């Protein structure tokens, strides 16, 4: 039986061997890169070592030899295309490379047509991930992750503006576009793009950097190749742009250049750069050791200094392994390598390009799927693609700081921890371990100029052009700002504040003041703000209010004047008279208060009448007691004591109400007798809105739009006035062509009232705003350090007293400053106290409810006990009761019961209860002894 099973297995294996095609003796892949380059020289050695290691591995490609054909693209898209076509003629099944994103874009079209997977280890343009290039496989991390790391560094140090210096090709443009998106997410932006053509000489780079240095940003991000990138730093060094105050961040090309060339270290001190993070492993260290030996051997000098292997070499090594593993799995699944002609590719008549020799890889799509299923641990770490984005998992970078003769790692960046001083640790499926989110952190950095404090990253632009400052040409109240014959052409409080703030800045800011307005009337401030937004002015300085609709189009500094809208109205002083003591309360308040005094007194009398002898007596005495007790509580002088619990409860709450009423009355009367009272038709915003009288506002003020849009005041009620027309319009009033009130900003009103004592502000300030300096994006950039520094300077002026001294210099308080500007308060009405009266009324009602419920219970108990029997009882005798209606008799009985003292009621109830018990006892005794008592009676009766 066992022999039969063995025979079946052998037959099955033989059948499988016959069914599966034999593996080819050799498979060829291609390699495209620039031999004579920093990246290419490292990749060439790494690819050779990878092929040797693969062919020595007996578990991979079992019996099939892997060979590689390398072609030099010479950093040219045209040459790279030709070299790619030559590789296709040799029927390679996959291509490793190219290193250039520009060449990758072109070659991707070739491999798409011929269905050959293109595995690139250095083409990092994010656009290559597009579905337009299905046969392009990126075996490294694209620049979208690298630029996210750069943006996090910029945000970590609080910079908001960046100058991008980049090579103007697919690689450079794609990286800078990704940088712009990443910075926008970090609330920063690229303010200047300094692009240079590939192969630019140092003279062209010098002109480029001079223009970039005239901009305000001092944070430079360099995204170029190793050769042109090092030239940029050499030129920057000669232009003194590597001194303190500058920030230079280079992408990963610089780390590769440093690994290959140590001679340029002196020109890049203080630069931050990135390098793709590859975790340490035995395989990585072994490869680096063999790489150095192979590099020396290729130079035919065992003692020559050999550059270390850069990150691109490590990814090139893993790219070859990725292709080899895919080929092995393809062959293991029975795949057969074959090529066929493409009828759409043919040579034109007389052409020597031999395009007809190009063949399509028939199984290219199957091999591509095997490549995308890669899942192994290489020298770069876990090699696996994300199914959705077709990108390698675990993107991570080292943040390096150039200093001395080498580089120092100051942190790491990964797509889940962001900036961190701890090395990224990932699971094999690419997911981050739990608890990996942490605060952004880096070790200290040594910046250009050998400084450890982070540079500001911004200076005022050194382009020789002063800021064009728009200044409102005021015709009234020129103390704030107006035309002047001095060198600046303008003067005033606002100008002096601006100059004082600029003087505190740590850098010079040249300005040129330009008047805005015709000098006939005050200009429109909203139009001035719009001019700034339209880039007609760089900024505006003056008495410009900070309001919501203006902040949407321009930026404001910290307010240097607190100001809001107030109401000015004509007022007439009134003197006190002999009846002034009645003015604190309205008539309704007086009436309700008096009624409650009597009501509470009556309630207390009811609650105390049965308990307290002081509340008993003749009807006349009791009425006097009610009135006396009621009104004496106003002064807490009542002499009657309360003994019942309910009476004390009501009195306690009422005394609290009286305390509040007394205090309010005293305060209001004091105000009436000591503060000058003003009578006016407009008492505040509510009364102004409820009337139909015209309202004045200052020419050019935002008060018009505010009243129309926010308060709903119709335009027909609004009158535009110059400040010197305020007094006349208010005095004439609405009946004579004037206005009932004027709405203006507090700063102007204070200056107006300082010389016009017959007017006052009424009500409260109903908006809160201020005056600030205005700037557009581009002059004071949004979140620009200049705007921030000016705001800081304004705060400094306020703290050291300079702001107040400038105010006192220009804004004289005038002759009315000692007079009170307060309008007397309104009389106290019932609406202010109805809550107190409600509490007191509810307390009285509850107390009476409890009291009468208790009375009814006692009355029922008393009545059921026979309280109406006997002549000595309290109630009428039965004969008189029969002569009256029953209901009337019950009411009189109840009233008589209520008038009884509590002690008498309790004594009567106890007496009736005792009699009932005695009666029940006597009744029981007569029933039990009846026979014995009746017998003697019957015996003695005849006698």
C-alpha cells in the first residue's frame, strides 16, 4: 500500500515538472543612471554588489543567473531616452533607475508602451506617482514626505516665510510645489521662488542669490542636485549669506554630497539637511564595509580615500533585490518570459533608428504585480508598498546639522511622530505603534555664524524701496493726523506713535508718507483701507478703526487707541426741588411698595393673632397694630415680637426685601442730590433706535455702515456731518433741521466734549474697537514679523509711558475736562424689583396656605368632639342654631374658632377628648352590670 502511495507522489511530481516550463538559464535587467555623479557612482557599486549577492543566494532564482546592463544617461533627458531604447532592444525584463525625475518622466512613456517595470531608487518627483505612469515603481520615498519634514522644521522654529532656491526642472518644480502645500498646512508660505536652469554657472547663481537676498525672508530651502547645490552654497559663502541671521535648509541631496565629498564642509557650516532614515542592521553594516572595499578596488588603489555609501546607494541595492524577488516569484508561478513585436512601432522610410527592433514584454503586467507585492526586509528596512498610494511604507528622515568636519543628528522625522529625538519604530505592516504622538522636539542646532539661538528668519527687504504709507488728509481735528510742512509732509498723534514704534524695531524701516484725500473734507477710511488691499499703498497710518469687514482684506497691528462708538446728545441741567425725595422711585414702584407693606402686615397679623397677645385686643387696636407693624419694618423699628414659625418666616423674607429697597432708594437719592442731573430725550442706544429722529455721523466714518447693517437704522435718518458742524446740528435739534444725537468714536467725542460743555455722552459705549496701523499682504505679510514687531513696539510704548506722553502732547483735555460727563441714572421702576416682590408674595401665600390648612384640621377635630354641646361651650346653643341657616352657623362657628387663642383651642380639644374616653368607659360599665342593678329596683318598688 505504501509503495502505491509513493508511486502516486512520484507521478504527480513528474506531471508538475512536465507542466511547469523550465526556468531560463539567465535573466537580464537594465540600469539607467548617470555614472559620473554623486548618486550614480554610489548606485553603480551598490547594483553590482546586489547582483553578486543575488547570484550567490541559492534560495533565489534557483538555477537562473541574473545579469545587469548599465547605461549612462549623462544627466540628459535626450541621452537617457536613447539609452532606455537601447536597453529595450536587449530585451530586459525590468529597469532599475533612473536617478533623475526628468528622465523618469520621459522613460516612463517608453516602458509604458513596452510593458517593462521601471524601478527607480532616486526619482522623487511626487508627480511620478500618477496613474499616468503605471509601470513606474518608486523604490524610495517621494518628495511629498521630505517637504512635509521641511515644513515641520519651519513651523517648529516659528518661521512663516520661506525662500525656495531650486533647479528649474521636473524634480525641482515638483518638490517646490509639494513644499508649498506642506507649508500652507503649517500656516507658512513660500514668499519668493528663486529658480535657476540646470547647468547654471556660478555667475548666474550669484545674480539669483542677490535678488533673493533683497527679499525679507532669511529662511532658504535649497532643492537641487548635489553638483549645482554645492555651487549655490559656494556662491552664498562669497556673498556673506552664510553668516548669522540666515537659515539654510537643504533637502536630502546635501547628505548624499557630504557622504561623497568632505572638502565642501567649510562652506556649509550651520546648514540643516535631511537624509532618508534607514535603521541599523547587520546587513546594512556588512554592505557598507563591502561598498568601501569595492570602491577602492574600482579606483585601483587599496589605500585611497573612498566615500561612504549614501542613502541612494542603499535604495539602489534594495531595488535590485526587489526586481530579483519579483522575477523569482514570477518564474515560480510558471511564468514564461517572452517578447513580441508591437505593430504600432515601426521605422519610417529611410530611418536608421531601428525602432522595429523594440519588443513588448508580454508578461510585463504580471511581473509588475509581483513587484508591487514586495514584502521583505532589506538594508533600508521593511520594503513594502502601500496598496492605495503605491508608495513605500514607513517614510522617515534624519534631521542633520552640519558643523565642524561632519554632521550631527539633531532629530528624526516620520509621518506619524513628525519631529522627534527618538528614532522611528514601526510595525512590519507599516502602522505606527500605539502612543507614538508626542510633542515636536529637536536637539539644539548650531546655525550659520556659529550661533545657537534660532534666527529670526526675517528682515526688512533690502530692495532700496521705502514703504509707501497712505495717510488720511484730515480737515478737522488735525491733532490726530494731517498735512504738515515738515520733511515728512504729515504730522499728528498717529504719526508720532508710528514713528516711535518704528524706532523700537531692531532694523531700519524706510517709509514714505503719502496723503490720501482732497483736503476739502475728511476722506473715506474704507476707501483708504481698500487702496491698501489693492496694493496701491503698502500700509496706512492714521486714525483707522479696526472693524470686522476691514480685517478680511488687510492686516492690523495691535491697537494703540481703544475706541468704540458712543452717543452724543444735547442735555439740559436740572436742579433739585422740594420733592426730590420722591424721584428715586416711579409712581408705580411707590404704589406697589406701599401695598406690599400693608399686605405683609396683614399676613403677619393673621399668622400671629392666635399666638401673640400683642396682636389681640379691640378691633381698633388691632387695625392700628397692622398699620404700625407694616410701616415700622421699613426702618426695622417694629416693637411687636413674632412668636409663630410661619410669622417669623414671612417677616424674615420681607425684611430682606426691605433691606434691598432701602439700599437702592438711598443710593438713588444720593445720586439725585449730589450728581448733576441732565434731562434729555435720548437716554441710550435703545431710545435712539426706537425714535425716528435724525442721527449724525462723521464724514468718512464707519459709523454709517455699522448703524445701517448692524443696527438696522434706515439711511433716511442718517446725516453726514463734519466735526465742526456737530455743535450747531445738536443745538438746532431735529425740529429745526438738526439732529437728535450724533454717533461717533470715543476718541473724537472726547476731544469734541472737551470744548463743548453743553453736550454729554448718553448710555454706554456700544462697540469695542480701536485704532491700528493697516498693512496689506506683501507689505506687512499676514503673520509677518514686521507686523508682529510693530505690535510689540506699541505694547512697549504703552508700558513705558511714551504712548501717554504722546497723547498728552497732541490731545489737550480742554476746559470741560473737570466736569462730569455722566448723565443721571433713570428712576428705579418696578421691573428692577419684581423678583423680590414675587418671592415675598409667594412666601406669604405659602404661609397662609399652611396656616389655614392647620386651622381647618383643628376646627374639624374640635367640631367632631362636640364643641357645640353644653351651655358653657364656645359656640351657640342648639336652640339658637336651629333658628339660623346651617351654612351661616358654620361660618360663624369657624370665625369664632379662628378668633380663639391657640392655647384655649388645644385645651378644649384635650378636654373633649378626655370626655369622649370617659363616656366610652361609662357606657361599657352600664351594659355589664345591668341585671344586678335592675333586680333590687324591682324588689323595692312595691314598698
